[in-house]
């Protein structure tokens, strides 16, 4: 019984690590962006959804910028997997 409780705690911690990773956050933002974009193709005058889309795009851009500064290899891997354009550097 103690082993099963301990193993469930470990698996829960591993899940939290995956969910809190930068790659997972970028993936979830990308999925939301694609879903909202398809919604806006049907409803062109939904201005609140357009605002939400811009906010999510900004969050994803900040996360990508942070990842590119911290680890270039992981950044390139995420960009290639999701099919996102690279950030413009100033």
C-alpha cells in the first residue's frame, strides 16, 4: 500500500514537471491560437476573440524569447516541431 501511494506521488510530480515546462506551455498556447484562428475565419467581427488571440500571441512570443535566450537547441526543436516562424531579432 505504501509503495502504490509513493508511485502515484512520483507520477503526479512528473506530470506537473511536464505541464510546467516551457515547451508544454508553448504547445498549449499554439493549440489555443489555432483554435481561435479557425473560429475567427467563421466569425470575422468577433473582436473580443481577436483581443484574446493577440494576448495569447504575446504570451507565446515572450516564452519563445525566453527559451531562445536560455537554450537555443530546445528553441529550435520546438520551432521545428510546431511549425512556427522564428522570432525577429532587433
